[in-house]
């Protein structure tokens, strides 16, 4: 199983997962052209994609999904409410609709979409499981609910939101209403909140953590990394490798 963040941040997000003969994206928030270019760095053609999973309908998660799906005849896996909300964006694309809370099989992987809190129609996180590994994906969530914690347990690899440093957000240039939205129960997790979630998910089989959706204005990779490494250093359970996602560059590939 190979996992890689093609892009992660406030301007565009996409995660690549390969398991057996199955290659999927979780979100496609860059242009179709840029996604194709970044996939090529992994030795993967866009036409080789098996499917595109959609977590929610914000533009930084679906920008290139419709074009990719139509151009290469790639099915889009999307919840029914989100499908209704994005009808025009995915016009003429092949859709596979799912329901949050109901797991399903897709080619070589088992997918369990679970509800999260965000200011969209039907936002979901994902557990993606193959014979080799279990990967948990949870970004764009205002709080880590008990359900989120339960779903993300016992993964070998986690993709967790670490959106902002609270001091940088409060003292930064955003207007107050936007700061309130980000800090709300339907906004984004801070570095500290993300590290606290990680502390609940530590187990001997956890090998890696991707820190995702870092704000370019209200966060810094070094700060996010330090907060999570401090949390890990306090644990005797495991010592996972931590990889910080980037808006500009493809991350290293984590192989399971």
C-alpha cells in the first residue's frame, strides 16, 4: 500500500492511495492538469486512477474532480447529499453514491465513511483498508468527536488535520468572523487539538502520521511538527514518523 499527499493546505487538497491494482484519490482540490502532473512524479498516470473519493464539497477539495472524472472516465465516490449539492460540478460524471456510516467495498479496498463536523452539507472522514493496512483520514473537522476517535483507532497510518496555531490565528490578519468560523465546532482543528487527538490514537501498530490542511497564514510546518513530536515523545506506546503536508509539493510516499 502506498500513500502520498499530492497537496495539502487551504488552496487545494488531494491524497493518493494505492492498494494492489486500485489507485484512488481522496479529494481533488487542484486543477486536473496539476493533479496529473503531481501523479506523474509517482509514476502514475491520471488515466490509471480507479476512483475519486470526495470528503465534502468545498472548492479546495473538488476543484479538479469533475474534469478528471469526465476526461478519464473515473468514477466519483460521493455521499448522496453531497452529490445533490454538487450536481452541476459533476454533471456527466459517473457517480458511486454512498451513505455516511455505511461501509462498502471498492475494488481492492474497504471504505468506511464516517460523519465529521464541518460547515458543509454532509462532510465525512474515511477509513480505507486493504489486506496490507488500515489508513484513517480526517481533515476539515471542527472537533474530534467520540465517533471520530473510535473510527480512527488501530490504523497503521493516519492523515490528520493540523490547520492552525491558535496564537497565529488570533493575532493574524483574518477578520474576526473568519477567525470565529475556523475555531468553531464546524471549522478546523488546531495543532494542539490535532496532537490531543493523536494522543488518543497511539497504539503499537501506528507507523506514520500525515499532518494535513495546514494554513499558510495561520500556521507554520515547524510549529505543527514540534507540537506533535512533543506529544509523541511523551508516549511509550509507539513512535510514528510524522510527515507534514505541503501546498506546493508532493509529500514523501509512505509505504505500508
